[in-house]
C-alpha cells in the first residue's frame, strides 16, 4: 500500500488502492452509467455523479480540501470529507467500507489516533438508518449541522467505549497475572501472560518464538493453563489453539 509516512496525505490513488484491497480485484473509478442508490422499496434516493472524468475531478477537489491548510477543527473536517466521499460514490462497490477506512486514516494523519483502536464502523452499522437519513438530509435539505453532530457523537461514543474496553482488558490482565502466580507459580512468567493477551488465542509456536522453552515445555505450560481454567483449547485443522475466553468475552461485548 502507498506509504503514508513518505506521503502523508489522502489521495485518489490511495482510495483506489484501499478499494482494491477490500474487493481483492483491480477495481477502479466507477464507469457504469446510470448508477443510482435505491431505498429498500426500490425508490431512487440519490444519483451520484457519472463519468470517470467527472468523478476524478471531484475526487481531486476532495483531495485538495482534505490535505489543504485551514482553520477547521479536524473532527468537523472529517465529517465534511466523509459526506463528500460518500456523495461522490466513486466505485461500483465498496464505497462504504473505503469511506470508513479513510476516517481512521484521516484521524491518524491528524495525530488524533495513534493506531486504529476504535471501531467506527460498528457505530455506523448499528445506526445505519440514522446514518443514511442524515446523509440524505445534507443532500436534500443542506442540513450540515445534524450530520456533523452525528459524526461527532460517533467519535465520542466509540472512543469512550474503546477506553472502557481497554480498562476491562487491563483489569483482566492484572487479575489473571495474580491468579496464575498463585496457582501455577512454576508456569508463570511476565512474558507468558503478555503472549496470552497479545491475541484472543495463542499456540505453542508463539511461546517457542519468544524462547519460553522447548515445544514439550511450552506445551505443558499451555495444558496447565487450560487445566486451571485460564484457557480453553480448540482443534483447528491439525493445530491446537488455546483461547483466552475471558479476553474474548470482553472483545465481543457489544
């Protein structure tokens, strides 16, 4: 993918590369004439711009707006750019997913996010009716205020939820560290607990890679953790995975 460190900006080429990754094909700018967005009843609710040249021109204008210097608050600018991208609807498919990825990239470029640790898509998907209604209200009624407030509420809600989830994971990690020390002192190491919390699952190879012991030794560690109730194992193909089920429960919490 284009290196954002070398060229820290959102561009048409970046958008195309994102949609190609999403669709796993060579998708490009939409060329199909007569594209229209329809309601669940089949009614046309919006007809995006048509023609590759027109779409590229509008994307170029959007690129200038996103990367230009101005006094706009970056979160308000994020709301404006997201509407514009979705209104241009540059691809035949994958516009929604591409637009949501661009939100995270923009927040990172603005140094408001170190890593994509907030799941904005969840909020949009769960509030899809409001999302599309407010997009449509901008188009039909020029109601930018409601749209911007919706996007700001999305960021606030998602950020607070992410912070709570991070606290829950940290608390669980501290609790499990104490319990493993007490119940399995010969198994416990700080490095082992960190591996168990790196992903919702672990396997012998992860421990071997960190040089925590021979295949037999680390296998015994994992079996001991399972017997004590800290992990649960599942056979996936020829491999046995050990799930941190309590961590999984936190990550799956809606």
